């Protein structure tokens, strides 16, 4: 089952305005960003890196590398794995991972509010410019 991403289709034309991306850097570069936060949520939802990756249209290897990168950069692992057992292995988001995911989404929402505020300023400036008479 593929889920629709919560972002505009790259082919879709967006109206002019303020846009931006936000991420938290760590010792190896990106520690946590939009895609990694979605990945954490999907691992929590599906209990599997494979299923989480598939739901995002991402390879297992890439998802594993992202989870491994977050784990290496965090003070405590964000994603844990279990092996064997009757149903096979799986993956889970640790309590530290849940805290990191929640923090990111709060940070992301604050950033989106900032962009909306700046976009309103830009649009007000645009109205001034379009109402200006030519000299």
C-alpha cells in the first residue's frame, strides 16, 4: 500500500510565495528532517523498516541508512530492531525516537507559521508594487 506524501507533487506548479525547508544538523550532516521524521512515524506505524520504506517509495537500504545515521548521531538509538521469533524480526521507534519525532514536528510547524507570516508580508508588498503608477 502506497500512501500519498504530505507535500506537493514536484510536477505541480505552486503559486509564488515563501517556501523553505528545515532540518536539524548533527555531527554527520543531516540528523533529522522532514523525510527522516516521516520515516520514524512509518516505522512506528508498521513495525518494520521494509514496510515503512515501501510506504514511502524508498528502498530498504536507503531507509536503513537513514535510521542508522540517526542512531549514530543521537545520544541514544531512535530506532531499534528485533530479530527472529515466530513472526520474524521487526523494527520499532524508541522513546527517544518518539521524543525526537515530536520535537521535529513542533519545530516544523513553527517554521511553517514563520513562512506563512512572511508570505503575507510578501503578498502585501506585491499589492503595493502592482498598484504603483508608472512614472
